[in-house]
C-alpha cells in the first residue's frame, strides 16, 4: 500500500468555529439513484458496472479493476476497542478529549491487494469541502498511479459532496466512478479497513501535537 502527501496545517478550526453548520450540497441525485437499496445494488451490480464502464470510452478493451474509496478521521478524540480480559476485570484505556485531527483519503483494490492514500487536514466547513474536492482530485490521481498497467478502474464510493461529478472533480481517464446507495456503508470495503485500524492501530493513544498525528496516521496505513 502507498501513502503520499502531507496534511498541511490550515485554519479549518477557525472556519468551523465561525460556522459549524456550513456545508456544501451534493449534486442532485435522481429518484432512481436514491431508491437503490443495498440489495438492489448487489442484484444489479453487473449492470451498474457496465453502465459505469460505458460512461468512458477509455475503458474499451482494457482489464477492469474494482476499487473502493472512503475517508476516515484520525485524531486526538479517538476510540476505544474491545479487548480480551479475565472475567470480572475492567481493563483501563486512555482517551484524549481534544479535537485536533487529520483525514485519511484511502482506497483499496481487494483483488490485487493494493491501496493508495493521502492525508489532509479537515473536511467539515464549506471552504474545507472545496479543499476536500481538491484533495479528492489528488487522491484520484494517486489511485490511477497504483492501478495495473493499461487497466481501467471502477471506483465505488459514497455520495459525499466532494465525490460528485462536475467541473471541479477531475476524474482520470482510467477511472470510472460508481456511487453507492445512500446509508449503505456495508457495501464499501474500505469500511473494513477503517474498522480494523480503529480497533487495532489507532485506539487508546494520546497524540500531543498535530504533527504527531500526521506521523502516526501514516504508519497504520502500512500495516
């Protein structure tokens, strides 16, 4: 797995303090798209894949890879995890109550056992969502470099605002996007990676500074 980039410090926290509810609306989604359930997605996966591939003439005659993409927060207000312990005991764990964090943009191709990720500072306010789209563009470029030679990828991802098509999202010619149904994280295999990292690599840790968070966000990705 590869990870590149560095979440440079920005004033995202200050912007969030000014307007914590400021968000960017996603591009309109058709009623057919909204009505797709996880079951429908499984049942119609082949036709959805075909439609995604037909949207790009660059996919013609090339081997196809299926990738999954998502983002995860890594920071001071971490999580606890279940651990084995003697009956009746209560193992102690630390938990930081501060709020500094970075976000990992991660993607995997399960069939090949490869992945690609970048680090960014935050994705909460309108300004940082625009920044997140820039980071998403960078992540798409990184994914395209990790694909097999002459392959075309179908990238499954959720409906976050910075995942939507349009002039600001620059999708490489060797990638086609396949948006997952709303509220269906179980369809995104990147969620399994985040669950493992949160339970085994990123829990019960106190990070004193932002730079320490960045350094420790890199290490778990190479598990």
